[in-house]
C-alpha cells in the first residue's frame, strides 16, 4: 500500500500466506478422506481429489509429494478429527 512517501513499502506478513496454505491443505485432506471412504485406494486418483478440493493436481503434489504421502497425511488428519 502506498502511503505517499517515495519508495515506501509495506511490510510483508507471512502469517496470511501460511494460513491460506493450511486451509488449502485441509481442503485437500478432507477431499481425500471423502474419496477414500467411497472408493478403493487404487480407484482414487490425485485428479479426483484435486477436483473435489478445488485445486490442481500440482497443488496436491506440492503439499504431499505423492498419492501415498497424501493418503498418509489424510489418515493422520482423520485420526485427529
């Protein structure tokens, strides 16, 4: 935001970005749990989970690395819910 001073910059707050990342992660995990409750592991695709979560497959991979990583995180998340 410009405050009238030449070259003035506002500080960057990482907490907003971190909160958004966590919300996205939870959306993916909830979508994965829903898919895994309805289908066998082999029938669940990263694309279907991504679509259900409203993100891209690349976003799912950025968060979890692989289908196995996503499923492990979903199981851990489910256990804490």
